């Protein structure tokens, strides 16, 4: 290394260091340093070693934060490559990196494209010169191909500057990838062209490059016809195309044609001055082309175009090459100077044949495409030529005049600005050249619209070619895909032909006539955007609908192709994801119909639909348009209900799908629930609905209470099947711990309904079986409310408490119904139920009767348990309940208690009907402890006698109670009665009714006569006459027992005897005479035993002896009378009081069901035991 | 976007372009001025006898002296001397655009003929590196008053252009705006070095 080199190296190093060091300085300073370093590296180092040494340091600036520095680095890469092309291997990727600049800086991107533009020809040139390229070179080439692709993408960039640079890049690529010809001009001698690429290069394909170039040109040409191109881009493209035309004259014709089209179809977006600029640009470029030697075949076209663009004759003439030069050119082989349409027409078959050859020679697909595209352009051209010629023949003076007249009506009211700015007076109107030009312009428009003989011919040819291809395909030849343009043109032909363009008056520039038609009139290459027009909304929605129908109808194919799921998803999403509107709803209708058409096999689709809407509602999937949560929910609900309702209406609620939807839907809306309810109400298939409902209750914890309500609601329906099903299901669910509370709550609420003054409206309705709303409770409605509760009672005894509470508050009607329906559940509970006992312990106030009723029901057939007895006793004692409540547990009471209660039964008017039952229990029941009847028959009778009635009524009741006993001749045999009488005799004082009983016994059992005589004897001993009632009975008894009683009478004291005579005499019976007879008939010794005083009494007439006796008797009788009077007064008082109480009791009784029952029943108490006063349920 | 490199050009680089040059330079723009004609032409004693000088060779000072020598009163009266005096304080001599090697971002022409000439020149130059340049035309009549007004417009335009974030992308819009504001016909194209 020489010293000079070393010092340069030092300089570079120091410059770079400074550039790195300046952190806070302006970037211009740093740029200066870098520029100096670059200068030194590139230009002051012949050896090139510095470049190697400092390359990495320089490239480090590539990630500098300043865009200018980065731009500089890009520039440096270019310079470095220019100096040493090998480096592209290293730096190609750097360029790629910079293109996708991290900060998206436009200037850097532009710089990279710019550098690529310059670098590409150099690179291609260098590559093609490599004799034995190594792997790295090939890699570099591939790298650059990637870069190229990326750059070409930028043609779609948003940024105008980037697009502009991209166009330049295209130009550079085209120039480098097309062969130079002898007529090429304007470029440096050493500039790159395709002919420098060797055909046998290892990795660069000549053909591929050639094809690429053709595509690039097409894409540039396409830019000219893009309606939205900006003026800046348009200018750039024009300049690029001119450059290409000048340097590659083979494209001259294409370019000129494009300019021609552009001239009459300037983009509508351009402003007035922009139009002017573009026209100026076109003019200048055309003038330059005019000078080009290869342009001579096109001079007529160019000059007419120039005239239209406003160029003066002089300008044109100045640009035209001199005659001598022209002549020189004409001598050249190839095309003649005045080559017009006919020549080009002739050229066409040649072209076709060459492209044919190409196809045969090379089966490369792109090649075929490109040649097809090429011939496409040719065809358009020739079509214009043919039509032009056709029109030229037609443009006679008469026709033209007609055309002008016709088109006058179409003239716009105001002159369009485009026309105003571009109109130039026609210099040579009516001349041959002008007519030709006009016909050509018109032909251009015709062709663009696809009419005219030229187009017809083109189409014919295209069709032939297409058919040829098809037949080749049929024969099995592997063909590249049909190029788009063919199908497009055939597609066009199948459409209705657009209306012919309005004819133009001669000389009038075509594009200025009608602004609105301008876009469609432009001659363009095929592009979907150009041949389509916006559809009418109705048409559009119709098409969309058709498309949707088509999708739907392709189910079979989707199935065959294994895309069933995708197909379903597609349908569902199309139907759901767009905002609701007429279109969407028609989609939904279609989808629904589709599902219903074969709901068995499309159930998945239905479920998918439901899920999709639900996912939208939850926000799991995005809608095309945002919607409120409520809307989304409504949509979900609608989808669900429509499916269900439609199924229901079709009578398919018995099908699986109906239930599947309900079971699988993520959420059941109230409306859906209604559907289910309706399904449950179905007379035939309701059970299916019930089963589903039950499943849902089990599997949907979140909606359990709603669902339960539906189920349990059925329990108060009139229809028995519904009721039963509801009940059965409820019972089943009630067994489950996690559902029970809900059920309990529901039945509780239902039960509480009966406390309302009126039945709630829910009970009424067609469905419920009670179509008319009633304003008062009746048995049916009450029963409806109680039904479920009572049926659940055996399952959960604790419910009884609630029932009791409600009962306590309820009115009589309800109470009555409860009484009636209570039997079955209570019996099912049994008397050992804890809850029952608890109820007796804590009986709510007012529910005592219920408690009593329950106990009664329980003890009807079974002896009460001790616990029951105790509790009921307590209840009775603490609340003072009706004594009747004790009847069931009489067998559980001890004797004292029974005796205490007994008078209450026997003496009360209200109890008379219970008396028989009480006696039955006492006599036949078994004491729960001893197992013996609580009382023996004798005991009972005796106890009855012990009762002391205070009033006549009570006496009456007591007598009738005894009568009940007497009537039971099985129980009360003569022995029993004798026992009773015996016992009674021992009592002191003797019961009032004793004599009555004796008389009764005598009547029932006459055999007891002897026994009774003894009794009478004993009575005399007990001075029976001291008790008037008994004495009365005694007298009666004696009367009855004549003559047996004579023996007894003889033992009476004379006073009493006389009184007896009198008393019997008063009753119309004379005992004395038979007695006299009896005494006289007595044997003598017996007569002797008769005391004389008695005899005397017998013998004397009692009426005569009366005075004496009466005085005695009267005295006592008076006293007694007075006494009795007093007692009676008291009794009356007592009676009145009792009467009052009874009335109260009666009132109470009226409210108690039992009383009511009794009223209702009105049947005689039978002697049969065990008959309850309350009707069985 | 940094400062733009501007060029203003009229036919002779005397009146309109120099007025704009002087105005823009005072405002701190990076500006150069040019003529695009073949020669520098100044009004003479009669329309058919103009004073003609060669570009680049004749300095403003030379021309000034020449005119003083020829007819000081006339040229003082019609303001030529005053103009030349101003010009010689701005730069040495009239420059012809076609001979200038410098690169610009924007070239502003002040007459359509000048625009044509400059385009002709730019488009026929040998292409070097593809750097783009915007060429804009704004018609200004060749007299003192119009030149002064024109300079104001040019300055306004340049201010707008420099305010652009991305000139290539926004120039169409800026020009459309400007055109409607100044009510003058604007031509615009892009060329590549």
C-alpha cells in the first residue's frame, strides 16, 4: 500500500468518524462529511481497496434516524456498484431493506426506486457478461428480482412521487429488456438492451425478460386509460412511453395508438390547465417522434393528432424530416412511408402466423399469454382499421349532414370546459385527410364500444381461436389457461350490445360532446372496472339474492366435495352478519325455508344459525356493521323463535329438531319459551314437550326458575293430562336437592294466591281450561291452587306449616276446600311425621281446626300415638279449642280427662251429632296404653247418670244420649243394665234419671222384673218419696209392674201409699182396687203380715182421706213448689245465658267446617261406628 | 422536506426572472434565475432595433455601461438602467438555462414560450439519473408592474411548494389551489434529468 493511499484512507476514516461523531449537529454537516468520504472512496482510490475497507462503515448509516442520511446511503450504494459491480452481491439485500424503510419515509423509498432504476441496466449488463457466474451472483440476481417485484408493486402506491419513480423504473426495465434496433435513437451507445443478453445464459432467460418487458409495456399503456390517473402520473407515463417509442421503435405503433385514444379520452378528473399541460406534453412528444426516422409510416396519424392538439402547420413541417431524408428512408426494406390501414391489415396474418410458430416452438405459458396479448392489441388495431375504412366509405356529404342534424339535439346546453380548452378549428375540413382522420376517430370510439365491422371480425376470429383451443383441450392437449381477454370479449358479445354512440358532426372533437358518456366511450383494454357500471339498487339486491340462492342450492355439491361445514357456515354468516334490512331478512327467509325443506338432515345448520346469532349477541364474532346489544339480542331471539315457530306451525314440534334447538340453544328467550309451552299444550305430542321442559330444567341452571314456572304453571290447568304430567315431573324434580327450593318457592306462591280477595288472572284463559275470568273464588279455582302443594306434601312434610299459615288466614270457603282435599296427603304423611307434630306444637292462630282435622284424619283408622295425644291435649288446653277436637284422641286420654270432657259432649246442642262417635270411641276404642276400651259400657252409663243437667234442654240431650246407649242392645244387655242399676242405687244421692233407666230397662228386658222389684224395695228403704222425680218414676214403675209390685207397695208407709194411689189415680189408673184384690187373695198368714195401718189405707178411699193427707203433703208440696220455682227461675236465666252462648257458638260453628258439614250432611247419625261427621274427600 | 432548489426563468433573464429572483432571494429562497431565449434582448430606441447581447458573456454591468453610453436619458426614463442596476447587484450576468448544468427541484417559467423552450431542452437532454424536476409555467407580461406583481405570485407559489411535506404527492393540489387563487393559467409537467 502506498503512502498516498494510506493517507486517503486516513482521511476517509476521519470523515466517517466526524460524521458519526456529530450527533447534535445539523444533518447537512454530516452529509458534507459523508459526501467527502464518498468522493474519496469512489474517485480517489484507483485500487478499490478503500471501498472494501469502508463499505461496512458507510452502510452503517443505513439505519440512521435521518432520512437524508439514509437517502445518501442509497446513493452511495449506487456509486459503489458503479465502481465495483461485485458489491451488488453484498448490497442487494440492503436495497431491499431500505425499500421497506422502517419509518416508511417516502423520500427514501423514492431514492431506492431511483437507484434501482439506474442500477438495473448496469446490473443486467454486468450479469450477462459474466462467463461463469458463481452461486453468489445468481443469488444476487434473484435478490434483485425480488427487489424488482417489490418496486413494481409500488405502481399501486398511494403516493404520486413513488408512482412517478416506479414508472421511470418500468421504463428503465423495458429499455433494458428489449432488443435495440437500428432505428433506436436517443440513448447512449453503451446502454443496456436485451440483445446484449446471451441466449445461453445460465440463469437469465432471454425469453423471460422479453416477455416481462411486454407485460411492463402493457401495464404502462394501461395507465393511460386509467380513469383516475393524476395529471402528474399521466405526464410521466407519456414521457416514459415516448422514450420507449424513440428507443424501441417497434412499440411506436402501440404508443401512438394509445396516445390517439388518450387524446380523445382524457381522464375526466383533470382540471382545465391540467388538460392544457397534458396536451402540450403530448404535442411536444409527438413532435419529437415525428422527427424519429421510424415514425414515417405513422406520419399521417401523427400530423392529424398534432393538428388536433393545436400545433401549427409550421411546427409540424419543421419537425418533419426533409424530403431527401424521407426518400432515403423509403428505400429501406419493410414498410413504405404511406403505409395505411390496408398494409397493416395485411400485416396481421403474418403476426398471427408468427405467434402460432411461437406457440409451437415454445410451450412456455407466459409466452403464449404474451403473444395472445400482443395479438389482442393487433386485433384492436385492425378492428379500428376495418371500421375506419367502413366509416370512411359512409361519410358522404349527405350522411354527414344527417349526422349533424341528428346530433344537434344532443348538444349540451353549456359548452363543457374540456371542449372549450381543447377545441381547435379544423384547418383542412372536407379534405381527404380530414375525412380519413375523422373516420378513424369514430372507428376508435366504435371499437371501444364493441360495435362495427372490425369488431365483428375480431370477435369471429377470437371465437374461432377459442373453439380451436377448446377442441384441442377436448382431445387432451395440455393448454395454458384461456387468456382473460378472450372470455371477456365473448362475455361481452353475450351481453346486450350497448347503444351505439351518438354520431358526431365532422370536425368536432369527440370527447367534448357529452361528459357523462365520456368514460364509457374510451377505447380501453379489457378491465372489469371499465365494462361494468354501477347496478341499480333493486337489481343489485336481486343479484345478491340470486347469488345467495345459488349458494344455498349447491348443498349437494358441497356435500360431495366434503365442504358441508364450510357451506353451512357460509350460508349462516351471509344471513347473519350484515345489518338487518330487507336483503338480510330475505336471506333469513331463504335459509329458513331451506332448513325446513329437510329439517331432519339440516338440523346442524339450524343449530349453527342459532349459535352464530348468539355469538354475535355476545360479541364473540364481529358483525359487518355494529349493532346495539339489544338489537343483537333481538336478532338472536328472532332467529330462535322463527325456527321454533315454523317447526310448530308445520306440526313438526314432535320432531327431534324442535327439541334439539331448545335443548342446545345457549339461551332460551321468553318467546322461545312460549313456543315450548304451546308445544306442551299439544294434545297428542304434549308429552314430548314436557320431557324437553324437564330436561331443560335439569340442564339449564341459569334459567331454571323461568322454566320451572312454565312446568308448574301447568299444574293449575284444567286438563287432567297436563296436570298429571306437571305434577309427576314436579314430584320427580322435587327429589333433587338443587331444584327443590325453587319448586317450594313456586308452590308457596301459588298457595298464597288463595289469600287474595279474587283469583289471580293467571288461572284463567283458554289454555288453562277456564276461559271466563271469575271474580270470586270457587272450589275449582281453589283446588287448582292447592293441587300441586298438597301433592307435594307427602314428599316434604315441612310444607304443612306453610299450609297451616295460609289456612289460618284464609276464608271459610278456602278452609272448606282445604279440609276436603287434605285427606290423601295427610294420610300419606302418617301420624309419625315430625313436621305434623311440630305443627301441633306451633299451630298458627286460626289453624287449630286444621290441626284437629288432620288429627281426625289420621286417627280414623289408627289409634293415636301418645305424642299426638299430648300435643292435641296441649293445644286444646292452651287454645281452648272445640272439644270435638279431642274426639280422635279420646282413647289416649285418661279417665279423669274423659269424664271431664264427657258432659261437654253430651250436654251441648252442637255436639249431639258427635255423641254417637264419642260413645263408640269410648266403648270400642282401645286405650293406647292399656289396650282396653277407655270405658266399659256399665261405666259409661253410670257416668252419664252422674251428669247433672241443669236445664230441661240438657236433660233432653242427656236422655237422648242415654237413649243412644240403650239402643245398642248388643252392648247394653240385661246384665249390664242390671249392673248399672245396682251401681246407681248405691250412689248418694241417687241420679235423677235412675228411675227412668229402670223403667227403660224394664221395657227392654221384662225378665228383669224380679230384679227391679228388689230395686223398688231398696228404694223404699232409701225413702224414695223424698225425691219427687224419683218418686214420680217409682209410681210409674209400680203402675207398670202391676201386679208384681203389690208386694212392694205393701211395704210403703201408709202416707206414701195413699199418695201413690192418688198419683196413679190422677193418671187414670187405679192401683188400690187391684191391690185390695191382691190383699184379699193373699193367704191368711200373709194377710196377717200386712200392717193394719196399711190395710186401713188400702181399704179407705184415698180421696176421702185426702184432706188430712193433703194438709201434710201440701205443706211440703208448697215448700217444694216454691223451691222449684226458684230453681226454675235460675234455670231460665241460665238457659237464656246458655242460649246466648249457643248462638255465639252457632256462629262460630257456622264458620267451622265441621258445623257446616253437619248442616250440609243432615243425615241421621247411624248406629254404625266409625262414621265420621265429615265427608270423605 | 428541506429547502427547494428553485429556478425562475423568463426569456432574457432581465426583468421578470430577475424581479422574482430578487424577491425570492430576499425571502431566503434557494433560487437561481435564467433566460431561455437565444440572446438577451432589451428594448431599443424603436421596436425594430432592440439591444441584443450574448448570454453569459455580457455582464449586467457591461450592459449597463453600454446603455448609459448609448442613450442615458432614454434608458433612465424607461427604467432599464434602474433595472440593470438592481440586476448587477444580484448577480454577475444573465444566464441561459440551456447551458446550465445545475439541478433543480422546481423550475418556474414566466411565459409559455419559455416553458416550451425549457421543456424542449430538458426532454432532449441525455438522461443521467432520472431525478425528477417539476416545471411550472405562469404567464407574466414583460413590463415592470407585471413583473412586480408576478414576483409576488411566484413567491407565494414557492412558499406553498416549500410547505409541502411531500412535493411530488401534493403539487397537483397546490397548483390547483394556487391557480384558482391567482386566476392565472398554470402549466405543469415533470421532467427527469
